[in-house]
C-alpha cells in the first residue's frame, strides 16, 4: 500500500493541496491502481500481435528520413517578419502561455 507520505509527495509535485480525508482517499485509490498494474504485469502477452502503433508501418519499413535543414527563402522570411505585429531580431514575439 502506498503511504500517506507518498501521497503528500505526489500532491506536492502536482502542486495541489489535499485535506487529510483526501489523502486517505487517494492513498487507497492509488494503492488499488498500483495493485491492478501489478496484476496486469502477470498476463502473458508474448503471443499477442500488436494492433496499433503511432509510427506508420511505411515509416518503420523505410526507416526514418535524414534530419537535414532545408534551404530557406530569405525574401519570404523577411516578408513574414515585417508582417508580424511584434518582432525581436529575426523572431516573431508572441504572448506567453503561462
């Protein structure tokens, strides 16, 4: 079973505050989840064929492309920078998301 200290640590990492009642609740729930994961590890999946993959099969067969910088159209970049509402050097400034 996961300890209350572990729950407090996880809550601190997630930057959430929990009451003592919530700590007890999450202690039980997280323990149940971890127990279930341990049960899943016992299942033999060696003969199960994968049915889904994020990388398309074509990419896996051909291999990944070489990471090479493309030629840039300097005039197009200048027009884009000039059209932007706010810039700094050769970068377009945007509002922060945090």
